[in-house]
């Protein structure tokens, strides 16, 4: 049975975080005082992290995954850029991303001294492969494809982008931070099995129902992770590949617990529920005169006027807009039909006023 949304989530419609699974909440509390950044000292949480990475590999179709539980999608994306830069060692490195890529790539480029080349998306908000092809050159170290974009829930043509990257001698990274727990139940070609993907971001603390902080980064080859390792003189272990040093055992244990509880059947059921919910909600909006983008992954984007948007925020709805101004509603596990029915009633009341 669907649990009632707790107060803090009852009007949250635009966040990609959600209520953790009960097993994840318990695990987070139990491992609160552990530090997986020091795996020889905190061996139990280190074991849970290996299990979490194995399961993330299964979800993303990678049988021998190399990776770790990051603080979130931002760290995972920064590390993917850093790994590619460190492995290819060109003089003036650049990274090619679609315009739809998350702003974490802007941070990555800034801290790593890498040029960011943003290329247009097509009419359906997916990466334009020809534009990516025109943007790569001998100094490109990474091409990024998004599998579940933040604003429209779109999946880029990953096999085609992988070909562009590899023809240019660069690596291909897939950002499935949000989409990764839904995509196994769709026909999209997004995983390590569908294309020669080199690295991936896939975050348990979004649709995976872990507690924050729990992102994930995976590399196909050991060398991807090794390119991040530095020596750690004062710890029991001798090297560390993570960006943060001391980090939360809570997130790691929560990720392992959520995935143990939900992969695959629980995630499949949840995907089916939110897919149906998003389709229904988009149709209800259209009946009320809104234009909506086609729904792919469970995220609804709809045209909305500034005054209506502001009035709904004043009513307490936690909603946001895309860069081009559409209302964005993310059907996360805490979002129910009751919540969206209440939202639609407020939409009508605002229109009538
Ligand atoms: N990548 C995508 C596609 C996202 O949607 C987000 C956040 O929403 C991120 C990366 C960044 O993740 P985080 O906020 O966990 O750092």
C-alpha cells in the first residue's frame, strides 16, 4: 500500500529527492557515525558500498562495475569529467554536453579547468547528434548524453553519441542520475549493454529511494576509477578515488538497503505507478487548457503563465520552471494522485479568481 506523504513532502512537486524507503531510513540511522572514506577502519560500511556498486552495475547492465557511492549526481559528474581529463591528458581539454545537461557540468568544467561546449538539442529536447559531432575535436576528452533530463525527462540517443565520442578518441558518459531507476523498465537504449558507454551517473538518492546523500558513479574499466586515485598517507587504506574525504556512511548504507528492498520488482512497480500517474496528470492539465510536452519518463512539463505559477507557489506548492518557462512536475515516489488532484483543484481556483 502507498504510504501517505509526510508533511515535508506533501506539496513538493518539483524535487528529484523523495521520502526514503523505510529500510533506507533505518540503515542511514545505524551507519550515521561511519566513514566509508576510510574503508579499512569502517569495514562493514565498506562492504555495503561494494554491494551497492554491484547492484548499481546490475541496474545499468555492467557485470564488473568500478565505482562508488558519491555525495550525489554533481560529484559523480565532476568525477567523470576528471577521470576522462586525467586519462587522456590533452593540452587544452574540452567536454561536449547537450544544452539539456545538468548545471553540475558547468561546475565540473570550472573546477577542472576544462572547456565546456554546450550543443543544441532538437525539437524534442534531446541531444542533437550532428551538433555534437560538429563540436568534438582532438582535444575532446568526454561527450555526455543525458538519460532522463532534469527539465523534460528526455533520453538522448546514447549509441549515436557513443559513436561520436569514440570516433573523436574521447570517452562517453551517461548522466542517468534521475532516470537510472526507471530506464530498466523502458525500451530506451541507455545502459552499458546498449552502447559502449564508459561511465555513468546513477543516483540512489533520487528515484532509488535512498536517504540523501547517495549518488553513484560507475566506470566500465578499472582504469576509469584508478585515474581518480590519490595516495592517502595517514589512513589505514593507501589510496582514495572519491572527491570528498570523510563522507556519510548513512548515504552508503541507505543506498544498499533501498536497492536490496526494491531491485528489481519494487522499482518496476514504482515505475509503472508513476508512468501512469504522469500520463494521467498531463491529460488533466490539457483538459484545463495547458499545453504539455509529450511525457516520456515520469516528468510533466506544461506551459504556464507567470501569474498563475506565482499564485500556486503562494498556495504552498513547491513547483519550478524550466529555463524556457514551462511548469515542471516530477512524479517522484512521494507524489500521489491525491496530491495532484489537490493541485489541479488549486489550478482551477486560481484560474477562476
Ligand atoms: N544530473 C541530473 C540529470 C540531475 O537531474 C541532477 C539533479 O537534479 C544532477 C545531475 C545533480 O545531482 P545532485 O543534486 O544530487 O548533485
